[in-house]
């Protein structure tokens, strides 16, 4: 099972990474959050495929909930770690400019929406605090992991619930 977790986690992580790179190349580096989460959802759908193939090819078409859920979580963790490592590489290559760009775009968006005065100053102070926190890897690494892992958690849970039933998409051996 460990081999399957590593293989499917690497596949899922690679899809997320390629989607992330493509998104950044096609945009100003900020990208669309909705597109990013869609890419994560598609990439993490490999969890379902990994559990199903393990159930069908190694376990004779039957898997219990906890092993299926554990396998799904393992795949999600591997994909999440790949995502974090790639993000850290991206930050290093770009001299950690992401946060400055993000803060500038956020402030500009608030100003365009009509925010001004004390409210804007409070928002700028909040963004300055976020900049300081994000500069600390002890804060940044778990936050980056938590961008992707909850999606994997939900997919692992749903996959385990569905695939514990051997009648759900049963294995059909090829002749």
C-alpha cells in the first residue's frame, strides 16, 4: 500500500504542480483562486483512482473503510508535501516577491471598491502583519499545506465511503 500511496501521491502532486506553473505563466503570478482550487480538486481525484485500483487489483475487489481512508490520506499528504516544496521553490526563485504582489493587489482592490480613510489604514496594517507572519517558514509552510490538504481529506473520505462497497464500480477483469 505504501508504494501505491507514494505513486498516486506523486502523480497527484505533479498534476497540481503543473497546473500551478501553467496558471502562473498565463497570469500575472496571482492567478485565480477558483482555478487553483479546481486544479487541486482534479489532481486530488487521483485519490479515488488510487484507492479503487488498490481495492480491485491487490485486494480482490474489497476494501474496508479505514484502510481506504488511510490510503487516501496518505496520497493527500504526499501531494500536499509536493505542493509545499514546489511553492517554496517558486518563492525562492522569485525572491519571495509573491506576498508583496499579493498585498499590493489586495490593497488596490479594496481602494477600487471604495475603501478609504481609517478603514483602509486598518486593512493596510492587517496586511503588514500578514507580511511579517508569512516571512516566517514556521507559519508559511503549514499554511501552504492547509491550502491543499482539506480538499484531499474530503476526497479521501468520500472515496473511502464509496469504495468500501464492493458493488460500487466493481472490478471487471479483462479477458
